[in-house]
C-alpha cells in the first residue's frame, strides 16, 4: 500500500521565506541586471533577502508568543480561609 503523509499548513521555514523574497526582488529589480551584471545583482539580492527573512521570522515568532500568552487560562477556585473570631456572650 502506498501511504502518503499529509502535512498541515504550518508557518513557512526560513528557506521558503528567503526564496520567496529572492524571487520577488529579482523580478522587481530585473531592469538593473544589465547595469550591475547578473552575478552582482544576485549576490546583493541574496544578502537583502536573508536580512528581510530573518526579521520577518522574528516578528512572526514574537506574535505567536504573544498570542499564546494572551490565551484565556482556566481560573482555579481559591479556598478562602475565614478566621475564627471568638464572641463574648
């Protein structure tokens, strides 16, 4: 039998984010390819995509942590001890 593992859509990995940013920047800066040269442009875009992806992942990680902290917690019942006061008859 052929068993396929289904993965749930989760947060993108560093590599995936970096590749997406690289592709978008390369497309946007295609007109500068002739001026700088293909290698130089690719090198610069690669460096920038690393920086941007690192910052994006940090921010998303912080947002996830904040969401976990803000989730409602079950309030436990506290037992209240009453002090015994002696009354004079």
